[in-house]
C-alpha cells in the first residue's frame, strides 16, 4: 500500500514539475498560475523526497535484507570535467536531497584536485534551452527534477576554482631606481659640456636613498667622453658619499671608472661611453654620487655634441648581495648579485696597482 501511495504521489509531483518546466521554457499559454500555487509545489518536493526514500527502503525487502535499493524511478547524473566524466547514481545512502557533498567529494578525487582548489557545478539543457548552477542539495534536487520532467539525463559540468584568492602582486624588492637624464640646449639652451681636466664634472650629480646596510649600489653612467693630445690619459670615476653628509669620494669597495688614452696629436674622437659598476660598503640613508674627472692634464672633455645638445644619464639602483668576500693577492671584492629577486651575474674586480688619486 505504501508503495502504491508513493508512486501516486511521485507521479502527481512530476506532473507539477512538467508544468513548471513548460513555463520556464516559454511554452505559449503556460503560466505559473496554471501550475497551482507555488507553495504546493514546494510541499510536493518534500513529498518526492519522502517517496523516494520510502521506495528505496521497500525495494528488495528494505534494510532487513541488508540490501540498499533504489527507487522505482531510479535516477543518476553524469559529472564531467574536461574530457573526464563519471556517473553518479542516487541510493538510500545518498538520496537526491542529501547527495551534493558526496558528489563533490567524489569529483574532487576523480578529477585529482589539490587542497588549494575546489569545484563548482553547472548544467546546460539544450532542448528546451535551460541552464543553472548547482551548489547545494536544494539546487541539485531542483536540477534533477527538472531534468526528469524533460526526460533527459542531467550532466553536471565541474569548474576548477581557487579556494584562497591569489594575493595581489607586491612590488619586487629593489624596484626603485634613481635616474637623472639631462639634455643640453633644452629650454633656455643650458650647456652640459665640460672641458675640465680635473674635478667634479659639471651637473653630473645624483642623490639617492640606500635602505639596507648589506646591499650594494649599481651605478650606471652614460655620456660623451674624449681625451686628446699625445699621451693624454683621462679617467671618469664614480665618487659616492662614504657617509651621510660627507663629500663624495672613491667607492669604498673599489674604484668604478672609465678611461681614455690618446696617442698622437691628431686624435680628437668624442665617443658615447658607458660606465657601470657595483659600489659596496656604503651606509644607509641619503647619499650623493658625482662623476670625478682626472688625468695627466693633457685634454679631457665631457658631454660634447655637434649641435651642443648633448645628453647624459645617471642611474643608481640598490641590489642585494647573496655572497660577498674580500680576496687578497691583488684581487678585489667578488659579488654574486640578486637583482629584482633573480641571480644576475658574478662580478670580480681585478686590481693591478693602485690608480692615481686626484
């Protein structure tokens, strides 16, 4: 008797579901009022759950025979992720109204999801065109009843999601660079040329901040340089403050400079040049960097341009040192440099005699 009542109640509820499916599909003349009061439909959904559980218990003699049966209207879904899929059948252990967590756990294992990710589900019925999301027992039951009313097998499509959102990217260490670029003849026609043979080069000054005591400063200098007259030697050396509020001097870890030599009296080549080096053993705080020129007082020249519109650039950047050790026997400091978090290069300064100090 119970079995017959359950079948009757299930058939009545499915008719109501079919009516609602027609309304959702936009079948002409079908409206919610024609499907009776929605509150009755909600009550029928509860009846469906009770009927299916009862049918499952009655099938095969119920639990007394230790056999887990399924209802007379046995239902199942397909769960799909990419090209992989598996079927899931509802039983008395996992009835329609309480199977979402089990489906989710099986999908996580079947699709080999790690602990940092989870899965969400949706479905798409093509005829009529109906789609929706499944995220709990109630939405799962609604989707299955809808599919049953339309006589289709429901396919749940799984989508991978990140449980904890990826942190917003932080600025890499050492992203700040201090740069000075000056173009001659700009605006009021200011000249950047300097014919000095000794002393600080005109306008080649840059102030920057050093944050950590264990880091070094990467100095990058671009300019137009020249040495002329027979036997001329000219040096352009990077001088940095050895302490805050102290005048710039030779880099404490070893000189950083470029040099030019002239042989004969007809050499007068002005060359765009680059000088780059690492300056260590500097204090933290605000420091000043200048370019110091010196030589044997023949003829040095800085910043020449055929149209008196020369350009120079100075760039200072603080970089981390992974390893630093001072080697004797005529060798300078050896650095392994971490630039923006990546290993860049190994720089080794070889000293073959003390350069002249000016």
